C-alpha cells in the first residue's frame, strides 16, 4: 500500500466524518479546514484505526504536519513498522 | 439509579459490556417536559399519537440520551468519563412506564488519546424490542483526588 492508495481510502473516512466536503491532498493540514478541530481529530483517529486496522502511539499522529505525512504514517503502520 | 463506578482507562478492554435498567416513569417524563418543553402533540396528546399509529404518547428520544449521560458518567466507564460525541438512532418508540435496558459494549480503544468507543443498544424489556442503537465516544480522564 502506498501514499496514494492510503489517501484514497482516507477520503472515504473523511467523507463520513466531516459535514462539509473536504478534498484531500498530501499538502492539506488541519489548519486548512475550519471543521478539523481537536474533537474531530479524535473521531478521525478512531475511524482510521478501524479502517486500516492499525494502532497509533501517543503523539505520533500529532507529529504529522499534513495529510501526506499522516498517510505515510499509516503506510508504515500497515507494513508493520 | 444506584451505581457509582469509576473505571480507569487501563481497566477497560474491547468487548467489555455493562447493562443498566431504566424506567420511563411519570417523574422522568414530567421533569423532562418541565425543563425542555417539547410539547409537540405526539409527545403530549394521546389521541393524536394513536391517530398516527402509536400505542399512546411517545416518549421523547432525548430521554434516552439523558439515560446515556447517567450511564456513561456513573456506570460505565463511570466518574472519570467525558462524552465527546454521540450518534443515536431511534428505531422504535418507548411509552410511559416502559423499562429499558441500556447496554454499552466497548468496540474500540484509542490508546493514544485515552478514548473508548461504546456501541449502545436500548432494549425495551416491556415491549421486547430494540428501541434505539447508538455509539458514543468517551475520553477517560485522570484519577480523582482520593481515588485509590
């Protein structure tokens, strides 16, 4: 699984959580989306862990700067790293 | 509504389930109406409700949300809980006097944020059907002072 494939699946996750459509790009960050606050972030993490069957460690999602880095983290976790 | 549980995040695990029974009695109904006066006819006019296919006045769905607040805050996960979001689907009506068992099952733990997801089922024991289903996200806060 690569970054593009992860972002494609992430798009469906985002579509189910955000009330307003959000078009994902690798450069997109939470600062770009008004609705993407700390509570929405938790809902996203819950949905992403379930969608990709992965577990995140404390602080590592917060350390990602944008969707591309978040997708890369998911790729690493899916691949067992 | 006795119970005063206080599960820690570490106590909780996926698949863990707790039930609690509630009764929608006149006190619950009238107190709800006095605070949130939704007096739309299906909730207060027996004839209107029956003319629209119900067995009588329909209890407000938000009463079930009130039970959920007690359930999460006092039963499971208990006193260290804070609800982050609730998604509720009302499937079949509840009526005055019905006994409802709220069952919460942990379907997911988000270790990095100390959040648990509870799948909810409201079983109407008086009418032998599932009245509502839902999902709630709960963050488990640090221990209270004096906790041991």
